[in-house]
């Protein structure tokens, strides 16, 4: 199934990061106590969530797979398309759910928004419980989409990453794949970045996924501000 935000829904690969050594949980009086989430990680990074935003066919999924391979701790890869795949059929193609136009435009209704809000809060809860999470997102609402995530992730260490790609190049990839709505890549290429603040931006027009991932990983290995108050690039739409 093709996800409405351009990614192939359900295509998240198995985690490719190295296996982390775990100690046996302590026992007392025959009871077993679970290992705390913090002990599941090497402690090599301080960033808790990486939010990767970009349009359809921009190359986000490939970059995230590379990140999972090179980051020192295990990271989960989750995205809006994962949630969309879990929706009941009644919310696909309905006013209250999610709809796609023939030209690749996407519109969402009130029920979708309510479920999306719960989904975002769920990912934030996972991060607070100790999981490292890379979020594959498409900010169709620009800064309003980012604000929803900022509110849910408040207090967490977040790295905000923009993945750009020339609209013509993204459209060419879209046609080559043949599994996405034609026009989606061009429609989303710029609009998803307008007014959005990032800690880091990468461009896949002429840069391979692994090189982009290494640039991101270099920032992950340093403390990242959840407020993105410093070193932020802001792009505003006209």
C-alpha cells in the first residue's frame, strides 16, 4: 500500500543497528524486575527523538535506514504512513478521514486529526519511556504541523531535520517507482518546509542517503536542544 505522504506504508525495515548487551534483570524473592529503559542503551547519544520532515520521494526513508545502521544505539523508525496503514477502511477516502486528489494533493478530516494527535502523543510516550525514535514526517501544514510535534515532545531532546530535494528530481523518482500518486512529489517539495525551523537540513538532489545520514548522525552525537532555539534555520513562505 502506498502511504498518503509519499512513503511506502508498512515498508519500515527491521532495525539494522547493532545488538546492545543487556544484563539479566535482578531477582528478589522469586520475582523478576524488568531492566530499566535507560539500561537498554549504550549512552553514546543524548538526543531522544529525531524528526525528519520532507516531501514525498525526497529520500527520507533511505536516510532513516542508514541512520539506523550507523547510530550507536538502536533507534525505532516510525512515521505517519505507519499510522495511516492502521486506519480502518472507512476513514480512507472520507471527509472525516484522509483523501487524496488525482493531482497528489492530500486532505484530512477531524477524525484523522484526532487519531493523529493520539499517535503523536504515543510516540512521545515511547521516547519518555526510553526508546530512541526517528520520526518520518511530512509537514503538510508547515509550522502548524511542527507545533503539534513540539507540544507533544516538550521536555525531550529533539533534533529537527529537513530533507530537501529539487521538485523535478523528486518527481522523476516518483515516476520511476510507479507506486505513488503522480504529482505528490512536486506538490510537497517546497510547501512542507515553509515556516519550519530546523537544526539541520540536507538535500538529496545530488547527495546520497548515507552521506546525508552521516551529517545527521554527527549532530545526534552532540546534545540537541528540544526547543531548537539555537543554530536554527527558518524558512518562511511568501
